[in-house]
């Protein structure tokens, strides 16, 4: 189409007229807007699959008025940097874990408590229901727009020192965590030395031995090639890691109600595609990591880990009370 138009333009002697302008004219003169979407992990990750599904749905709903420019792999900075970017409008949307989100929206810290969600069905049900919507609304009160909850996955530990079967095996290790108070408190209860760091710095830190280990969902471990620099994986599933698709209030202010609806619907389509990949890799990905040479400890007694980290809940409840925690525990999910 574009080449054809360029050809027509040349024949008409419109050499100086941009092809884009002609394309816009041909499509009914509707202005095209490019939406920049950033995330911290690779372009074959579950977030990237989510961006593709988001872009496709947005294109369909808007009849091509919005196109998406994906900036993966921390090209626009770590997750905290990108959230700040949204607030000042230097980018349009981000898919991020809740790692740094509590620094901006403290109400979301509840989601970062270890062993809060029993399984994927439980977490997805809570986030897709009234509780999830209330938290998205809270996000909206902090110079951010919460489009939809999406997913990173249950986090598992990797390291280069020894197989982890029990919290005692983890004790003494230096483990990179996200920049998240709740996560750090949980690891401290296991006598692990939590070392918070932005994701784009992690691979080099593992490679150079600045930290002994890290923890992330299978999809991240696999698609960020952590198996190249980590020997042992333990399926601890110690915390569910939600992700969220956020938009910039600067973008949002310029959209009509109808367009806002398209963005929310497209973000939900992205979340669905992301969750499908997370589910698939939760089993397939483990096999792949074994093939790539990782030793995998699968028979973990999670109850001993749960007991070890339980006292860290007070880090949350001392400051935020237990109302939201009880709501999640008592929900129908
Ligand atoms: O959001 O920082 C992390 O470990 C996150 O899990 C990752 O960047 C995906």
C-alpha cells in the first residue's frame, strides 16, 4: 500500500509530499498516533506477547488510528524510571511488575506479600474482580492510569552457590530482589541478604558475581537467559508477581471517552495473551531450563518457607492495617 502510494505520488509529480500524509489522506484523514510502550524484559517474553496483543486489539478497535512502538529490554530504563516517565509524559504506556509500584501507590503493597495467593487461578480471580478494580482506581489517584492487571508470574529462586531445598539453604546468600519493601522483608526473615537493584542491571551483576542469586518467574529466567549465569533453580513459588499495564496521564488527558475504552479493552487483550504464555511456560519452561543445564529442585515443601517468612507480614500491617489483606483472604476467589 505504502509503496503503491509512493509510486502514484511520483507519477503525479508529488515528490515532496510525504507518503505518510498521503496514507493519512487515503485512510480518511484520521490523524495517526504512535503509542510508545516500554517494559524491562526481552522481546520474546510474556510482556512482549502482551504488547503485540495490545497493539493488534488497539489497531482493530481504532481502525488503525493508533499504532504501537514497543521499547523492550529496559531501553527506556528500569521499571521505576519508566513509571516516573509516565508521570511526566515522556512515554505513553508501560508494562511493569509491582516491584517498584508500591513506592508510587502504597495500597498495592498488599499484593507483594509472600504466599498470599494460592495459585494462578486465585490471583487472577482477585485481580479481575472488585479488589483489582479498587486497586486500579487507587493507581489512578497518583498521576498514573491503571489500564489493566496483567501478569509476571510466581517467583522462584535461582543461585550459583547451592541447591535450595529449605530456607536454611538460602540463608547467607546475597540475592537480588526488586526495589520492594515487602519482598526485602520476606528475604530478611530467611536470613538472605536482599540486594535491591533495577532489572536492567541484573544480568551483569549475576555474571560478575556481585550477587549469588535472584528470583523471578520462569518466563523471565528463560527469556532473559539467566540460565547462562545461574546453576540452580528452586521452584519456591514464594510470591505471586502481578504486572500492570499503566498509561501516562498526559496521554490519557488527550483521549476521548471512546478512545479510553479502546485502551482498556486492548490492555485486557494483552493481559490475556501474557497470562497464556505464563501458564504455558510454568511447565514447559522448566523442562527447557533443565535442558539448558540448570539443576531444578522441584519437590519443595513450601510450608516451611511460608512459616519462615510469615513475620514479614508486619512490615505491611504495621503501616497499612489488615483490612485489604482480610478482603483478599475472604474473597470468593
Ligand atoms: O517485570 O525486576 C524484576 O525482577 C521483574 O520481575 C522483571 O523486570 C519483570
